[in-house]
C-alpha cells in the first residue's frame, strides 16, 4: 500500500545495521508499523512484535505478521462451497443486497445523500457488502479470528487501488481518475512462516513499550506535523466500520484519540524521551528525517543519555525520491537511521 513514510526503500539499510550490530538477536519489534512492511521483511529472521495506533494498520499486521500461512478457511469453504475471496470477488452487488446502513456508499460516493467522490457507486457498494459480510461471517462463527483479519486486510489493501484520491484521503479528486473506475477486488496478501509466536498490537507506543521486551526495537514515528488519522480517515472507518459522526467536505471521522504526540512540536521530545527510557531492548534503531520536528542534536542527546554512549551511530541516507525531479539540484534532505545499544533489565 502507498503510505506516507513507508520504509520500503530503507529495508536494506536497516538490515545492514542489524547485521553489523545485532548478531544473535532473536526478536524484533516494529512499534510504529504502518503498512507492516518492515515487520514483514524481518519476519524471516526474527520473532516479531508489531504495533500501530491506527486500526487499519493493526488489521494488516494481524493478517501478515500473526498468520504463518494462507488461512485454511475450513468453515466458510464448507458453507460457501468455495474460497471466500473467489466468492466475494465474483459477486455483482446492488443496493438491495446490503443489510445494514451502506455507510461508505451513502457518505463517500456521489448520490442523493453525498457529493463526495472517493469511490464510484459500484465500488462503494462492494466495500459495504464485503465489510458487512466479513463481519457477519465472523459473528456466525464461520471465520476464525486469523481468517477474519486476513480477509479484512485483503479489503483494506485493495481499496487504495480504486480510490479517487491523489495519494491520501485528505481530499478526493474532482474528476474521476481511471483507477477509481476499476472494479474492487479483494487481494490475497503474502504470508511468511517463521515458526514463532508473532504478536500484533493496536496501542499507543508509549503505553505498549512498558509491557514488552526483546532484542531489536525499530522506531519509525511520524516526523512532522502531518497526522496520519485524517490522512487515512476513510480507510480507518472501513477498518473499524463503526458508523462515526462525520463532518466537513471530506467526511472526516473524529480522531482525538488517534492524534499522535509525535506530530506535536511541544510534545514530541518528551514522548520520544519517555519511549527510549522505557525501552527494554538491547538494540534500538530509530528512523527520522532531517526535515523532522526534533533536531539531530536533540535525538542524539536522548539516545546517549539512556543508552551506551560509545555505541551511538548515525547513518544519513539521501532522499532518493527527491533526486529525480526535473532540473533538480541535490537537496540536503536525508533519511536518518540512528542506532544505540542499551543496557537491558533481565
Ligand atoms: C512513518 S509511519 C510508519 C511507516 C512504516 N514503517 C511503514 O513502512 O509503513 C508512522 C506510523 O506511526 C503511527 N503512530 C503515530 N503515533 C503513534 C503512537 N503514539 N503509537 C503508535 N503508533 C503511532 C502512525 O499511525 C503511522 O502508521
């Protein structure tokens, strides 16, 4: 999934630090997991803990991190006589098939109730039907927990491919992008087996950190004032499917509880300090940007205060995506990867 701050392009650099510094480590925690790209990549090597404040991320994590293989779907296959992905993808949906309020159709596609153009009418109905059906199957014990999250993640992952947006859900396009007119089809996500007890959470990182321990902690918080919840509000609502009271041109759900202190200038340093102080992990890798709210000096001070000073290391990686702009002068923008070793409590 396209996601602000996704670290798809940084995996090799992170791996290099791990190979250099954390030989013998067994566990890896991705505490700001987003798309789960980082946790998924390192699942081949480590027992994984993953976490994020957003429910949409939690669903992806449950599907990819906790599942070791494509779920068996025994009960639902018995019931339907076929694989649930094939069953849902083959359906033609119309309004009369939807049992509860078609929340996405009514609020995020253009009709008598809304002007919003996030989805075509056909795809909005598909989203409502798929989402309600998956919930109903779970309530009727036709899906195990892991099967439920795997199907739901297949929906979450598929939606950006048919969304009429320029990148995030902060706004919809006024014209119809050709992608949005394609038919929504659920996606089967790839799973990796590592024969370990991998765990996913949906908590504030600063709360979770007090409850966990392990070898490697990877920290990738937001680095600027741009909150994630408003930028992904439609996906979050589909993930939760909780019929929120929405407002404004974009139909925003309330997101007070989902606001991150890492996006707030007056709070971020305290939150970061608290996280590092409470981390019961031997190796800490911290992703940030030269454009971030905290300065390199501030970060360095915190890491050295709570870790082993001599182990401190900073790797600067030029932002690749900025290099290719026409007539671009080399910018002084860098992704930052900090490393510190900590004395850990047993
Ligand atoms: C830079 S993104 C992570 C990207 C991720 N590494 C990837 O490759 O997709 C930051 C993530 O932190 C989450 N987040 C922000 N504040 C949080 C908090 N206090 N606790 C847990 N997650 C938080 C956001 O929801 C967002 O998904």
